[in-house]
């Protein structure tokens, strides 16, 4: 008789864990340069003509503020290109393979970054561009998998699993700081590359594109997932309805809302280590640890807000549209308000860290606003929708380092950062106001639900 396990771990739980890990890998490769570059740049010459003795963390390069902004933005140039078609690629070719192989090659390139730096700064730009190009497919692929594996009442928790990227930031900065101070900045790249290769191997072992394609899922679980999704998903591979997207105000509302959230997030990812180290005076290990605190808060709040959203949805207290709009208050309005407070009252270093932590912590509610809304509007094209909004939402990763460089070109003090924080506040608040007017949580007609009966079922279950 074959051995039967005494308990069964749902395969959708394994999938949620691997979605978390895929997003974690993506962000580890995205954010490591933000702190590593501090140890890579030669800042020994001061304006007064004196020379400062710098710690020996490895070779240092004469990269100007503009050079550093270019290198920090390189990832996002590549990321933006593949974000756009990534959802369609996932829907046509399978999200498992598209995301898995992209992470594999990006991990190898991450380990090759020190060799590129020894060659030329433009080689580093090319490597970072390619890493971003490959990682641009990860989040749209994950959203495609969520649309096929997540029962409606578990949507918030599944979307919260995509906060693995936030955890990637949380662990990468402090660990990189410790690695740099003990082994040098080269190993801060090598360690990430090795970890990526290990996780990708597990990804290919555990992940399948749909419950029907999973080799060891129980019949009971497969039927539960498929029955809960009903007719909102089609088995046919179809090109997305791009014309309808362009004419859809709910989609534009989602696009703006996501852009605002990404501005706040990418600004903190690219600028926080530099701000804490160069403006507030923290050393590398402290800057790495303190820079991670806002992302710890965002991660914890994301799961909390996601669970609350699922709870509200299961009880039918709010329509999906009202719920998405309500969660814009903590995900966008309050983070913007906190950045305004930071701009006018952030003079004490630890007060700055506290305000930034509270701001990004509230943004964890994005799991119940912009991060979930593509699933609401069009489950058939959730990957495509997220790919488009993520493509546009990537541009803050390019613009925010340039804005910081422009404001701090002559002098790098807290006063120069005032307008940087004000711009971030506006990027949070204005899209939320637009979404309150034009946003929606209803499945759109262009999702191509095929029968009238299935649409009535959707309305009745408040999908």
C-alpha cells in the first residue's frame, strides 16, 4: 500500500510562498546597488581640499552624483521595457517559465556586477539594465498566477504575498551592510546571485501555471479553486483588448493610483540609504538597518490590510468598489501627509526615520487598493493590466534619483531634500483623489465573460 501523508498542505499555499520568494528575489537584485554603491564610490576628496581616509571595502570608483543617478536608474530603464508585454507573455507562454528563467539569468548577471564595475561604469549600466529587463516580467507573471490560483475570498492574502519584494528590501540592505563591512562590497553581489539560483530551483519544482497543470494537487483543492473562480476566467488564449483599455476610466484610475504608490516606494528604495548615510550621518551598517525599517512596516501592514480586506469582502459589508476607494486613505493619503510632515519637521535623524517608517507602513494598504484592482477589473487579463501599470509605474525609479541629484547637486543637506519630499507627497495624494472619482472594483465588459449567467453570478458575489 502506498504511503499517505497524515496531512495535506494546500498547493495554493506553496504557490503563495513561492510568489513571495519570486518577488523577494526581484527586489534583492533591484535594491542591492542602492547600498553597495556607497562603498563603491570614491568620496575621499572634500571641497576644502582635504582628503578623507575611507574604509577598505574594495576598489572605489570616481563616479559623480550624476553617474550614480544613472547607474541607480539603469535597472528601471530595462524593467520598464519588459513590464509592458510581460503579462501577455505570461498568459501566452506560461507565467512559471517566463518568471523562472528570467530570475535565473538575472541572478547570474548580479554575480557578474563586480566584474562589470572593474571594466567600466557603462558596463555596470549595461548589466543593471539587463537585470531590470529580465526582472520586469516577474510581477506581471505573479499577478497572472494569482488570477488562476486565488479564490476570491483569499485574494487579499494572495496579493499580500507579493510583498515578498518588500521583505527583499528589508533583508538586503542590513545584510549587505554587514557583508560589505566584513567581506567587501563584491560579496554583497555574489551572495545575492547564489541565493537567487537556489530559490529558482525550488520555484521550478513547486510552481505550475494552473491547478489543472499541477501534478500533485488534490482533486478536492483543484475543484474548490476552479469552482470559486467560476466563469470569470477563460481557458482560451486571447490577445488583450487594448482599445478598450485605452478608453476605460477605471483602468486609467488604477494606472494613476499605482503610479503614486510606486513613486513613494521607489523613492525610498533608491534614496533612503544615501539620505541616511550622507545627510543624516549614519554608518553603512546602521544606514542599511534603518533604511529597512519602513519596508518592515510596509510588509507587516500589507498582510494586515490584506486580511482585513478579505474579512470585509467575505461578510459583504462593502462592495469591492467602495472597499478599494476606502483603502486609498491609508495606502495613499496618509503616506502623502506623512511626507509633508517630514518636509517641514524632519530635522532630527531618528524623527526622520520614524516618519518615513510610518509613511511606508500605511502604504502597505496598497494590497487592498492599487495592487488588487487589476484582479477586480479583468481576471482574464490581470497580468496584462499589471504589466502596463507597472511599466508606467517604473518611471519613478528613473526620475526620483535624477530629482534627488538635481536638488542636491550644490549641497546635500536636509534643506535640499524639502522639495523632494513635497513632490513625493503630491505623487501619493493626487492619484488617490482621481481614483475616488473614477475608480471601480467591478469586472469590466472587456474581460470577455462569455455568458450572461456568469455575469449575474459575478454581481451576486460582488466580484
